[in-house]
C-alpha cells in the first residue's frame, strides 16, 4: 500500500499571511488525518515563512499518523528531530532562502556529509526513519544506500512537467531508479508536483512505492472540492 502524506506548509503560509491563527494549522492537520491521510509532512524552514518550529512541536503532540519532517540538516533541524522524534526525517539539500526544493542530493559527492548526518540522526532519534531526497538516477539511489539511508524520496518535478507530453517517457527514469531502490533494499517515497492528474499513473507504474508526499496541488484542489473530498480523491489514485 502506498501511503499519502499531506504536506501542510501551504496551510501555514495562508495563516501567516494575516498573522493570526486562521486557518488553525493544528486543527487542519488533525482533520487531514480524520479524512484518511496516512501522514503529515512539514518543512520548517529557518525563516519560518510557513511552518514554524513551534508548529512542529505542537503537531508532534497530537499527530497520530506518520509525521515526516523535511529539511536541510543544519543544527536547528537536528535539534528539532532530537526533540520531536518524528516517524521520518527527510533530508533535502535546499539553501534556507530557496522558494521550494528544486533538486535532490548528490549522494556521491556529499557521501561523507550525509553519512555523518545520518549517523548523528540515528543517535538523536533512533526511531526515526531517514529518507534522502534525490533525483531519479540509479547512481544517486546507490549513493544514498552507501550513506546509510533507510529510504529515498524521488524528486518528481520532471515527471510532472513531462507527463502531459509523453507519460511513458516521463516515467522511464523513475522506473529505473525505483527498481534500483528495491534492489538496494531501500524504501521508496516520491514527491513534488504530484497531482490528481499525474498521481494514478505514477502509482500504477511503480506499485512498490511506500509513500507520496503532496502539498501544493492538494491544497489548490481543496479550494474547489473541499479538503475531505480532495483527500479521498488522492487516496483513490493510490488504490
Ligand atoms: N517533497 C519535498 C522534499 C518537498 O520539498 C516538497 C515541497 O515542499 C514536496 C515533497 C511536496 O511538493 P508539492 O508541494 O509540489 O506537492
């Protein structure tokens, strides 16, 4: 079964636009769980432009499903993981000022850095699975395995971009990388620009996907369909 983890950064962006507590990020997260999501993802960036450190601590107290915390592994991120011990820590190579993740780790070039960080994470939070965000390339998958990762998350932006032109071609590299992850004994996640349009084909073609993490399109769709319907629609793409 492929799990759906809903990224709630955009809910926090909306709240922060007015400085109050509307929408209430904690309530929305709990409703997302109630509507059937298998997990909640957050990316607490240092500038706190969406999810804040305080949000993460409050969420950790109430989330009953999988809690996935993404981030660049600096001191702040490591301390959040140590304090909150989420189900999953997803390492992204973003600079703090980056608008959104736009590439995966080079797991070969950054082997030492990633190996040290993963070792540290395993000491700080032994129960947290560590996933490394990578481009869909078998070399990067093997590199992640060599660093001690439990999972990889494939960066799906190029799949989403090319899907409408030629979906068979768009998914080719993802099938190869996914097969490599399976052969390496790594779990497999995917995320970025997945949507109601392109998710079903991705899931159907790569059936041993453990989890997808989806934010932007899901929040946009919920403006039209409502949050509960939207979550059910995404879940039905993963059946
Ligand atoms: N995975 C990672 C590592 C991300 O940084 C993001 C965006 O925050 C996502 C998944 C979700 O992407 P989207 O918001 O396009 O669904």
